[in-house]
C-alpha cells in the first residue's frame, strides 16, 4: 500500500508494545478500515492487527500476561502467516447460513501459506485459495487460506486443490494444529474451494455494523460515523502508557514444546 509506514511504540515483548500505521502525510490510520480490501483484481490485502483503537498491533494478552503461541509438537508456533483481510466483517448479529452460527465480530482471518515468514504489520497482496469454517464458542470464524502474490510459486496456486497437490500434508497439518487449540469445525472440517471463498469474503465486506469488541475508528473512510480526525488519532497514541522500565525479555518457557493436547 503506497505511502503507508509503521511506527513501533515501546519495545517488543512488553504489554505496551504497539505497531501503528501511518499514511503518507504522517497521520495515524487504521489498517483494517483505511486499507482497501482489494490490492488488485482478485488480490486481497492481508494485514496483521487487533481490536484496539486504530486497530494497532499488539501482542495477545491472557490473564494479564503476554500470550505466546505454543510450540505444539512437531510445529513451531504458527505454521503460516496469520493476519486479517481489511474491510471485512463477521457480523455477530447475523446467523451464517452455512454454519448456523453468528459471526465473531472480527475481520476475516487469513492464513498465508507462502514460503516467506512475514513481519508484524506487513501488508501483502494475497490470492484466496480456500476457506475453513471454524466454530469457536458458538461463533463462526472463517479462516481464508491464501498465498502471497509475491511468492515465487504464487502462479502455481489458484485453488485449494493446488495446496493439496504441491504441499502434501499441509492442509492436514493445519487442521491438526487448529484442532489441538480447541476449535470445532463446520462442514466436517472440509476446506471449501476458491469460488466459495470469494463469495464469503464478498458477503462479509457488504455488512456494515459497529463492532462491539472491535474498534471501528478510522481516519479516511469518509461518511463513516466512526471517522475521527488526525488529532483524535494522535491522542490515542499519546495516551498510551510509556515503555516498561526494565528490559523486556521473552520468558524462557516460551521455547518449550507441548506434546499433549492443551486444554
Ligand atoms: C509451477 O509453475 C511453473 C510455471 O509457472 C512451472 O514451470 C512449474 O512446473 C510449476 N510447478 C509445479 C510443481 O506445478
Ligand atoms: C470505517 O470503515 C468501515 C468500512 O470499512 C465503516 O463501516 C465504518 O463505519 C467505519 N469505521 C470507521 C472506523 O470509520
């Protein structure tokens, strides 16, 4: 996305850590709302972010502690690049006809399967290949399977069947990984094809609701009820607590392997 840059607040592995996005004028913008869904025809943007004002990136927190992705043997952390497609929405007030459950009120997640490990805050163009419907606490949570258009092998992938053919075992590993992190699947854990995926993304983008858990604040979507001016956006950044005083280190148990099902 041209002119977009990121700004890091404090240090990684601290509760105060944030990654903000700025436009070419140096104004803070929301990576979910201010970045268009399409990078090109049939190419979706994908970005990693969260539910906070301006949807900055921060590390997950559980019970007031920073959350790390467990190494579920034999996997090391995530086995894909995890992010979301901007300007999409999974409506919590809408019962999905495919899954019978309402949305989780988040943008649609995407798992990018290319060979490059992307950086936090990176925005990439992706081709949607397939989709998996997860049910988490009776909410629908779609996971789009995508590939970075800049991947050297992107041209070889146009549907989920190509993943089956060219990365044998990958889809099975994805299912197993998700299963062990407690989620259920709709459609008997079947990956849907590209056409189904694009229809789902289109349905989601047309929904217009104010999220209860996600901040809708954006700075460039005109006529949006949540539009805020650049000064208000800056005030959010200025109001953040300062850096932690001691150096922030990653707890050593983060490097542990987990061999059993985590409950
Ligand atoms: C990938 O695509 C290239 C050309 O685009 C082709 O030469 C190559 O054989 C393909 N690889 C596979 C494994 O299909
Ligand atoms: C901005 O963007 C979305 C559309 O993506 C709109 O529905 C919403 O009302 C606006 N939210 C914000 C933050 O302005």
